C-alpha cells in the first residue's frame, strides 16, 4: 500500500493548525503509520529537497512561469539560480521552529496527499485545500520579504520521491504496520457488518 510523507511546517505548528491538518488527512481514510514532532536541521532540508536532481530547475521554472502569467518580471530568468535561492530560504524557514513529520498510508496516498495540501502558492491553491484555506501566501509576498513561500505543509510529489523522503525522515522501526478495523471496510472485497 502506498505511503506518503506529510510534514507540518513551522508556520502550521505556530498557527495551531496541527490538529486541523491531521484531521484533513485522517478523514479521507488514509492511515497514520508514523508521527513525530522534531526540529529539522539544514542538512536534512538540503537532502530532502535535492533527492530529485531536477528540483532546483523545476522550482525555478514554476516561479518564473507564475510571474509571467501575472505579467510580472521574475527576480531572475535563470531557473537554477531561482532554485538555489529557494533552497537557501527553505533552510531558514523549515529550521526556524519545530515541525511535525508524518507518514500516511493507503490507496493512492501520494496523489491524495497532494490533493489535500494544494498547489505551492497558497494564493492560487484551490479553496478546500490546506494551503488554499489557511494561507494567503504568494510568490510576490515571499520574494518581497526574501523568504521562502510559507505554505503550512509539505506533501511528497511522487511515489518514488515519497519512498526516499520517508527513508530520510524516519527509521524503519518508527514506521508501524498495524491493522485498523476500518481497513476491512475500505479494502476488503467481501465485508459485512
Ligand atoms: P511543493 O511544496 O508544492 O511540492 P516545491 O517542491 O516546488 O513545492 O517547493 C518546495 C517548497 O519551496 C514550497 O512548498 C515552498 O515552501 C518553497 N518554494 C517553492 N518555490 C518557491 C519560490 N519561488 N520562492 C520561495 N519559496 C518557494
Ligand atoms: Mg515538492
């Protein structure tokens, strides 16, 4: 069964949204199989965001496109340069205060994890998503303050990324394998009440 890494970033903890965020994942039927509150360090953040060798380029391209779509001039036209800056700012942001790291498991956990979290820029994230409902962050606001986009939560982007991220944040024995009575209802072909 698929697993995904969800991290409540420092602003989620500071804004008393731990319970709200957990409940949004819990109510879908995904199963919580690991959870810890911790202080991340820069080394962890660096490793986390460089698992995908193309992340810097992709993050930069996404930012430049967003500026262009709004008819604005991006801070730089070089995606890798933008990506480098984002990583520096992410180290400051993610390490600023404790985070809550979790592993959620279930059918299409990665896709569902992203759907619940919403897109990167809170301002364009759909209402009904965590980022859309609880944040007003934009690329411009973040760049104006020379900080990372503050958007409450991290959710793995692909199954491959999730597996590697989980291995980075958790040891094997921190991830629990247990049965919920609910699982029968969700996944068993023949169930009765
Ligand atoms: P997501 O978290 O939606 O998967 P990315 O993987 O592209 O987004 O980026 C990781 C995190 O880096 C984002 O959640 C956000 O906190 C921050 N970030 C992304 N792009 C920018 C940007 N252009 N400027 C500042 N921070 C950014
Ligand atoms: Mg990502």
